[in-house]
């Protein structure tokens, strides 16, 4: 096999000898290396012809005039297109192959959703347009809201939060507002050990103290331990159901009753709704607030962190505190937009706003398209197939990779394994990096924290049996290599654009800003922007 070149590339085809002319670009075959745009461009180039502005700014604004040209890279249009296309080829995507990241629900994004979202009436609306010019768009928001309420059995939904974690914040702010209205200052939120990191982070961000609830050996919330912690200072609990061990929490009723009896509220992390959509209504389980990640259950693109949507469904008890603006259908059958100035209609206790406007039209349109094209029966099948696929992976690999909770019955939509039983010195990381060489995005690793060396595999319902069989064959072969002590696995990946990174260094000393030559380009250095 050829040695990687200076940039870390290793040619996939392992040719004997050098059969290409030496270039300094780092390109090999169709595997293309790429520099930073700042290194490629120069300040005197521009992708478009811009006229020099002739208008003087209004007098009060002259102090904002730039004194020097901005330190932008300056690329032509073809250079810009190639730059981003080359970068995109170094990445992996759900459109390239399976993406079994547990908890993330990386499923296929149907193209019908894209077609609908691109209709000019949805794609080109502006949040400040007069309401009468965007009634169709508001109708989409209201119809989606209605479906989310129906599917979850809840009283109301706040549509504006932008992601799951933002929805968590919205839910906890509703809880805080409800407590304020009761004149109570409870400051503790209980969070199970297996929770996603966003849960305790959100609770802390919202000003609550976080107390952890242990898990039972069967991977569920320890109900007795939870009950023992309830009291006059507990604002509520945040419980993920199905939980992050891939298991349904069967004691949800009992938990909700106990929390309510103690004067608290139940927040449910709804990120795993994909496993139960159309089968279970969280409202029937006593939940007061739950975010729905439209990019998980309802197949909108995950989109590199945004633009996203994480609507929060609310119980009767919390609905009055939902943030504005709020799209609702009035008794007259017409859509109403509730804002600060007309906050009657059951919204006079709204805690404020999460964002400037209603939410993400593009995501709403995609999610509603997904729901309408599946119908209630289709959504139920989504959940059933997602669970079936995960159990197929679980049962196909559990003889090689220990599945800590497999004895407690079938899993929900994720299969959880541990790295116990691999040869000395081999761990989950080796399996994950090995998967990259096999052409798969790795599964979620080292999460949930309650399982040592966790591997959380979520195949989703959009993988075929043949696709699952290929993934299972790769996972099994890697497990066998790691059990057999195959040293070569320690250096995987061999065939990715970058070889194995120094994870400790990457976490401890991340270089997040290109420093270049600050005096020459005017680009701020790390120390100038407050980093270190
Ligand atoms: C994805 C996820 C979140 C956070 O949702 P975002 O939309 O990424 O902010 C929270 N909890 C769980 C269990 C998740 O899987």
C-alpha cells in the first residue's frame, strides 16, 4: 500500500510505484485535496462585478463606513463552486449511504418534500410580508401544528423553536413561567443518567440545578430513586422516551403521576419519537412538554446545524405560557397570528419569544409534505419498520458484540452494543474508524454514558434489508478483527481524506480560526478574538 502523501491522503488503489506526475496539490485520482478559501483567493479578485457606490451614506452613518477593504478571500465564481464541491466530497451524507448515528435519526429526505419547499409561494416568503399575502404559508404552519397535536395527543404546540435543544429551552421556560404564575420558585430539574447532553445543559442554561436519576440494570429510569428525589423544590423531570438506551420507558404513567402529585412538570425529550409515531401519544402518558425534531422524525434535512425546527407540544397546564408569535385557527375558522399587541385568545401569559419570527417555513413545508404523503397509517409503518430494522441489527450482531439490555426484550429504533470482550487495547473507536474504511458513517460512539464503550446504531426505516445486510457484514467483520487483536485496525481509517486524528489534541487544543498572516490579510488572530 502506498504511503500517504504530505497532506495525509492515501491513494485508494494502492498502485505500485508512482504513476502520476508530481503535483503539489495533494490531489489523487478523483480524490481531491482542498486548501482554505483564504489560501486560495486573493483580496483583489471578486466573483461578480460590483459598481462602486456613489451615494454618500446618511450623515449619522458615516462613522460606520469601512476604513479598509474587508479581509475576504476573493474567489471567482468557478473557484468558489469548486471549493465547496471539493469540500463536500470529503464529507459523507445520507445521500451517499447509511448514516447509522444513534439518536440522530439520519433517514432519507424524500425529494417530494424538496419539491414542495421550493414552490415560490413557500420558498420566497418574507416574515415581514403583510399577513394577507402569506395566508397559504400560515395555513401550512397551522396544518402542521394540527398534525403534531393530533399525533402527540397534546393540547397545543409552539412552532417557533429552531431545534431540539432550543425546544428543550422553550419547554423549560414554559415550566418556569407556570411556576412563576403559581408564585413558586422551584429550582431543581431531575435528569436521568442516560440523557442526551442537551438535557442537563438546557436545564442549567435555564437557571435550574440539575440532579441526576440513576438507571436500573435493565436500562430504564429507576422510578423509586426518582420518587425519592421529588419534593417542593423540584420543578420537573426531563425524560427521554424511548430512552437513549433504545428502550421504551414503561413506567411513564407512574412517573408522571408522582411528579404531578409533587407539583412538578414532565418534560419529555421527543428526539426518539420516530420509534413510536402513530403508535403512542405522549399526551396519554402524562407529558407536559415535548420537543419534536422535525429533522429526525419528520425527515427534514439536518442541514449542518440549521435552519432547523423543533416545535414543542404542550399540555393544557403549559399551553397558556407558550412563546409568541403563535399561529392559530380562530373560532371563525380563519388563521390568526397572535403577537404581543393582540395576545388575548389564551396567550396573555406567553413567556415572551424564542425567536424573531414564526419558525422555518422551509422545514414546515417539508415536514407537512412528509406527513401528508404518509398519512397516519404510513407514519405508523415508519415506526414499525424503524423498530424492525434496529432489532434485525441487534439480533444479527449480539453474538459478537455484547448488547447490554438485549435480555430485556426487543429494542426500539436503536440497537445498543458495548465494546466489552474486544481484545486488550481495542475499543469502540477502532470499530468506528474501521467502518469508515468500509464505506459507512460510524454509529454514535460512547453515548449513552451509562454503557461503557457504547455503540448506538440507528439504521432507520429507510435502509433496505440488502443495505442492512451489508452494514451487518462490515460490523461483524470489524468486531471479529477487534476480538482477534488485528493491529492494523488501530490505524484505521486508511482510505478517508484524513487519517485517524489525535482526538485528545483535537478536543484540548482545537484550532477554530484560520490565523494566516494577520498583518497582511487583516484576518483576526485567535488571541484577537478572545480565543486561546
Ligand atoms: C438530537 C437530540 C437532541 C437535540 O436535538 P437538536 O435538534 O440536535 O438540537 C436532544 N436529545 C436527544 C435524545 C437527541 O437525540
